[in-house]
């Protein structure tokens, strides 16, 4: 079985400050982990993925995430938030092989001026 | 690359009617497609998995006679909500996965979703 916990349902940051969205996972297998972003009334867009290669994964739009097996974490970070980053972010885990995804409950990121 | 489209983006129908939603992979062949349902301010719930040319696999609690899925080709899957009722109103999202072509292996690409409102 696998699960993912997003520790914060809402995160608010000021523009230009760092972003940290937390995610912890549980998996009986070597997991693949993803972060997706969903803008209002839009489909989910893949930000980045981890599949047992480098533990520090760089994604689009300046986001990155670090896989830490000892902490079972896959937190998403960005050095400097932009207004356009305001959206819902989902941490997702799957058994290696990319089939059935298990979604976290999402973190709503708000970026203020 | 790796674009998935859905049609329609929004649909409003009367209770008791059936609604068909299409999901297409535009620049890759989707060996497997998935259908999700998302309630307001909630996460995505997997409804079913469909493989081209075979019957869909439904998640526990999803009525297969209510939500008919057809994956007739490697680029098209359809979800038909039969005899729709107001409680079926939701945001339906499809995704597609491929192990070759423009799509990254082991990665699901999502469509933009279809907002269904049943009156």
C-alpha cells in the first residue's frame, strides 16, 4: 500500500520569498514521486518527478524537490515565489511503473505582494 | 509534446440523460488512460483504468454500469455518465500514460478536465 500526506492545506508567502510545500510518503515499494500543479479551472501540470535516479530533482518554473528516504519526505521548494505560482499543488506517489497514482490532499499556495 | 485534451470542457444536462466525455492523447499513443473525479477543493479520486482494447478496471465503489468507459484506440478514451443525477455533478479529469514517444515514460499526462453539472 502507498499513501502520501501533504502537511499543509494552505501556504501563504510573499512574492520573492522562498516556497516550501511539505510532503511525506509511505510506500511498500520503491516509489516514484511526483509534484503536479493545478491552476484554477486548468488541468494538472507535471512539475517534476523522482524515479530513483538523482535524489534532488529539478522541475519546471524554478521548482525542485529532494527525495529523502530516511525521512520519507519529498518536499517541494522554490527560492523565490512569483505571483503566477499561486495554485493548488499535489504530491503524488506511485509504485515504480507509473500506473496507479495516489494523490495527496493538496496544498493551496497563495502568493501575496 | 505529451498533450491530452478533453471534450467538452463544460457540460450541463438534465437529470436522467447521458453525457459522453472524450479524452484524447494528441501527440503520443496512450497505452493506458485513467479517469478521475475531483470534488470542489478536494483531491483527485481514481475512478477507473482503461487499457486499449480491453475492459476498464474500476475502483472499489465506482459503478461500472453508471460510468461506462471505452478505450477504442490508442489515442481516445470515452467516459459516458449514464442516467446522470445531480450527485454526479463534478469535475472529471482523464490522464494518459505511454512508454514511448514524446511522453516521458512512467508519467501520467492530464487533460484539462470536464465540468459536469446535472440539473
